[in-house]
């Protein structure tokens, strides 16, 4: 299994209504300081309807980028019950999923 596949498989563990960070996901697959690598992998996600890359956010609580636009990512997260104000996740610590 290559790195991308390992990342996508691990991301499937993040339940609807919760988020994880690029750094947490990197650590979960054994990448030290791999946030940027995770970002690139998320941007190239060939299965966005299956692999929930919209649930990966910045460690600051900002939603971060999304291949289909931040407004789409915001809507998808909001539809899952995650409250976002000014581009940041409200109650970040309560919504954060740790592997």
C-alpha cells in the first residue's frame, strides 16, 4: 500500500461531525512534520465522495484549502454539524478527532 492509500484509509476513521488536522493525519501514518505532504495528498484525492478530505483542517482551527473551493468545504462541514465562524471552527477541541 503506497503513502496516498495509507493516508486515505486512515482518514476514513474520522467520523462525520468531527475533523482532524493535517499534522494529526501525518503523525497517524508515520510522517514527521508531514503537514504539507498531507495537504498535497488531500488536494489530489481522486475519491472526494468516499474519502472525506474536507474533514482535514489546519491546527489553528482555520478550515484551510479545498480543491473545490473553501466555500464548498465550509458548507460540507456545516452540513455535518460543525460550526464555522470567520473561517475558523468553533469548539475546535471538542470536534478534533485524534487517532
